C-alpha cells in the first residue's frame, strides 16, 4: 500500500476474528520492528510475541480487563531496556530506550496495517503485572494486539500539532 494512504487509513481495531496469523505475517511484523531506528543504534528495547491463549488472558487482565487482547491472534509486547541505552547515554538513556521501544512498536503497527491486519496500541496496564508474566526486568512500554479485524478501523479526528517558531 502507498505509505501516505496507509497512515491515513490505519486506525485502532479492538475487535478481531478468531483466525491465526501465518508465520509470514508474524515475520513481516517482527522484521519491521527490528528495523526501527534507535538511539546510537543500541536498540534499547526487546519484545515478545504472544500467541497462546493463557498468556493473552494474563495480558488482558494486567491491562485492566481489556478483553480484546485475548481476541487478537497475537500480541506483541514491547519493553524498554535502559541498561542497553544508558551505557552510552547515561541518564538520558532512560528516555531513549522508551523512544526506541515506541518506534519499534510503531513500525510493527504500520507493518501490520500494510499487510491488511488490524491492531491497537495498548498503554493502559499494570507494569508490574506485565513484567511478572514474562519474568522481565525491563519497562513495559506497550502491548500491541494484532489480528484480522472484525470491524473497520476507527478514524479519530486529528489536530495539527505543528507549532510556529518565534521567527516564523
């Protein structure tokens, strides 16, 4: 799909058909996430691919009962890795790793849309519960449920966020 069309038509999907994704689809999303830019190319993030029902149910519970996570064929869970980024950037690395994880999740979300799948960025969850699911020390940044949409993506009105500089 043309990129400008993709970003205009992509929207959040919270209802999924009960269909598994192919390995090719999962690989396309994984590869896109791995290709995201990162501060100093340190790649201060990592992510998990969840396809098992039990783990998706735990994620949904950790995300304040957002049941659509369980409906999705897969969920990608992105973590920031402060240790990786802080080696080079010190305290600022704590921010850069969150940005890195966010960029990777954004690339994954666009890749999903590009191959005709629906997704939604989930940021409302209990960090400690998500960390416990994966026995993880990193900071969870988002859960990205992905699957075949059972609804049309919802388009939200957008504001022009560009601010003018004082000398404009």
